[in-house]
C-alpha cells in the first residue's frame, strides 16, 4: 500500500536511490511587498535551495538550517584570494623565465646561474602550492560557517 500523499516516480525523476515525491496539492498565500522581502531575506540565509522547500519546512515545523558567516572574515578572504592569484601569476612568470634561461645553457657563464635559479624555482613553486592548499582548506572551512 502506498503512503497517502506520496506518489513515487521511477526512472527519470529518481535521483541516486532517493525517492522523488510528486506534490500535487497547492496552498496559495499572498504577502505584502514588505512581508515577502522579510521572507526572502530569511530564505537566503538558509541552506534551502528553493523558496518552496523553505516554506514547507517552516509550515510543517521541520528544522531549517541557517547559514552563519563571520562578516569580519569576508574582507580577509577577499585579500587572501587576491594574494593567492598573485602568487600563482608570479610562479607562472618565474617558471617561464627559467624555461627561457635553459635555452642559454650552452654558454658557460650562465650554467651556475641557471642551476641556482632552477633551485629557487622549485622552492617558489613548492611554497605557492602550500599556500594554495592552505587557502583551499581555509576557504572550505569559511564557506561552511
């Protein structure tokens, strides 16, 4: 026997083992512009993907997960992202310079300089990669808050 109010779709609508509920009942509610603006602001602060999901959760007394973000981190993160992009660009430019230097390897005066520059290149690229990884970890943690 099927549960009342739930019709399960098979095939196209089924998502990775999750049942898809076909909602057939509509409850229309009218709001003033101000009321809707408050409702929309509250909805945007949640993890709900659609307004209907948010409204359904509120009306049926289901839990609603509210996102909290530390606003003081916003400016820091923007600067940190800019720094990461700049470091990546510097690493790329340095990498291109070292590759061009290798074309001068036949000249004895440049050999020692090329070897030391190659070592610097490896160190720089390693540090840029560490910064990129750290940025990714911080960004993921920040976005979850």
